C-alpha cells in the first residue's frame, strides 16, 4: 500500500473522494516536518452523506448472520497481518512513534481484531420470568444502528479499531472522524483494511475534517445513536453535553493523571523498569502514563538513583532509528505545552533532577521533584516525557496522594505482598489499577475506562457489547390475558 498517496482522502459510501471544503488539512511528519499529504476537508454535506450511507447499509448488515460478520473481521485481521511492516512504517512517519511503539500498536490492534471476531457471536437473548400467567418475557440484544467514532492522535490505529471493529462485528454501521494530526493511520488505513476484507460498501465511512468547518454536526446528526470519543477531558465534556442533549449515548475515553506507587517492600529494580516504561512510552503521550511516581521514603534514595540512571540513558531522536526510545511529540503546540508545565513547576520551586532540552518537536525527558503540595502541575495531565517524583511517609498518605486529582483512569502499585497491593488498588478511585506492573495496560477482553474526568462508559470485551448494542424487551402472551378495563 502507498498509504499517504492512496489513503489521504474521504471514504464515503465505498468511494475514495475529496471533500467539498475550501481548505486542506496538511498531514506532517512530526519528526522532520515533511509534508505527507493534503486532504480537502469534509463539510456538513459529507457528514450527512456518510451517516446516511451507514444507515442504509446497516439494515442489511444487521440482518446478516453473525457468522458472516465474524468472517469479515477475520479477513480484516489477515489484511492487517499481511501489511504489518508497512503499517509500522506509517505509524512512525505520521505519529512519530518509535519503532518499538509502532510495533506494539500493531500487535495490540491485531489482538483487538481477534477479540472482535469473538464478539460477533457474543450477544445472547434471555427469557425472564413474569408474574403474569402465560407471559413470556424475551430480552434480546440488537445493534444500536450507527456509531460515530472520534479518534485520537497518540494510538490512532489501535484506539479507532477498539470501537470500529466491535461496532461492526455487532451489526452496526460506523462513521469515523480521525484526529487531524493522524488522518491516514487513524482514518484512511482503517477504511482500507476493511475494504480489502470485503466489508459491504457504506458500512464504514471516514470523514477528515475539523470543527472549524463542521461545528457539532458529527455529534448532532440524527442518525448516530452512540458517539465513541477518545481525547481530552475538555473536549470530552463538550461531547458529553451535546450528545446528552440529543438523547444519544456517549462512550468517553479521556485523559488521566495516573500514579505508579512504590511501597516499602517493592522490588526496586523491577519498579524502576515499570516506571520508565509507564512514563516514557510514546514520549509520554499516553492517557494511562504514570504522570506521578509515588515512592516510599524508605526506598526513595535507591529508587531515585536507579530511575535517573535509566532516564539519562534514554535516547531521543529519529523514531526510525531502532536505538531511539523517545521520538517527537505530535506537534509544536504539544511541545510548547510540555515546556510550559515544566517552567511552571520550576517557578513554583520544583527541582529538576534531569532537565531535557526541546529541539523542534523533540522533547527530551525531564524528571522533577519537590513540587509544592498545592501545585496545579501535580493535578494536570502532562502529555509528554516529564516524570514527577513524590515521596510519601506511609501507605495512608500514598492513597491520599494517588487520589488527589480530578482524573481516575488507571495506576499501579509495586509491593512484595500481592494481596496488600490488591487492597491498595481497591482504595484508589480509578477505573483500572495494576499490581506489580506498568500503568499502561490494555487487554482486549477486560473492561477499559475511567472514573471522574477520565471518562464515561467502558470498552473491550463484554463492555463493548454493552456499548454498541441495545436491549429490547419482547413479551409474548400465551393464552388470553385479563384486562382491568
């Protein structure tokens, strides 16, 4: 596939075409600034066309055997496997992910496609007892109809597929709006995979556009019944308000401010390994990243020395180089935001144990400690390679610090006592928490999602069935019922 030539288009009702807007979204390589593609934006007209196409195609798709839908998802998996090397290269070019990150994203994408194969057969009906003589209550699961998917830039292929593949497997049509920074990997590539797999035309559509052009048309349109959004909590709040006002369901996968907690009995070397991965994978542009690393005073010196040694050894540079662990952040705006958070922390009195430089979109790792307890930097999501080291005196304080944020996505705790770790995990107000592992985890069969500002709803496994189907009660009266009037 020649991704940036062939796939930099709108994909509507089975046709690759240009948008009708008056301006272009320019797709840049975030490392070297190379122009990868220019895509004329979709307008409200194309949004309507995409949703109407999905609506028409979905009726026949929902009536298909789930085994037929399963076969399409299996073929999508085979297509992904066939072009795996090309997809890895595309992620490096468009996302700025290192080769390690790109390979990890494709690996997980394949795992989620495998799970979607099973989801096609997962929905089951139930017979529920009734107090009314002769009544049979049937509960059936049906597709919601059409799903709108708004993807992010950090793991555009994986996170888009996390909604698209289950939604299709369960009998829905889909319209995808990829992030403007990753229109090919998060949009055109997804469409091509399913097109090559033989998905009927119209079921999956991709519209590359911006709210400056379409406003809230993607959310307000009458066709979609569910909007699956992954992005910032600021935008997620708006998505939730608009969808609720139109009586739509929303699934929101938002930001985080996860804590990785190192208790006094932890394996320090292992905890350091987990912390380095949790904070710096994909340049820290991960919602589950360990923004805050909480360390028991008894192991603070040992952990800090070993952690700093590992951080100083990380190489920042060209993501195509297999020896590079830190590539570019997605754009100049993101690089400036990371720098601003570091500057604010230093101005408040923090100490930089490692202070990296910023050259273009390359942001070297920074490690800060000594932030004031009321610092806003401790409570925000830093979407970049900045680690905050925070000592604590005892387990009670560690729980309080872990919960001292408006977010509630994930986290991790390291301890020699697994059940102590589980007890700790239950007290932290997050949707996910991991014992003796990294904070960055995504299992295709386990509910994924957050509390508080980290989102609404869950994805993966049975949670995807809940997200993209609806329950319907059908009662059958055997014999004649009696009526009071």
